[in-house]
């Protein structure tokens, strides 16, 4: 079960990471006080929140997987 969710988490994490990298590149090309820069910085905050959520989901997935393994050992 957990491996399936880890695959989904990874499938989402990869484009989130790519988006973060693209935003960083774009920030290097816009003016310091431009409206575009402000938009990119706000987008970067959203990407950080998404990445943090994905990390929590991954941690939870690992916890559940560990609990399932422990439960299966006690059933033997």
C-alpha cells in the first residue's frame, strides 16, 4: 500500500521541484522591484508549502508502512 502512495508522492514532487528551479531561474532575469518578481516570490511560497506538505505525506506513508510491517510480524 505505502509503495503506491510513495510513487504518487514522487510523481508530484518531481514537477514541484522543477517548478521551484524554474522560478529561481526566472527570478534571476526580472527586475528587483517588478510586479513579475513579486508574483514569482508569491509562487515560490506556494511551492514551498506544497513541498512541505509532500514531505509530511511521505513521512506519514513511511510511518504507516512501518506499522503494517510490525503488525504483520505480530500476526505470525
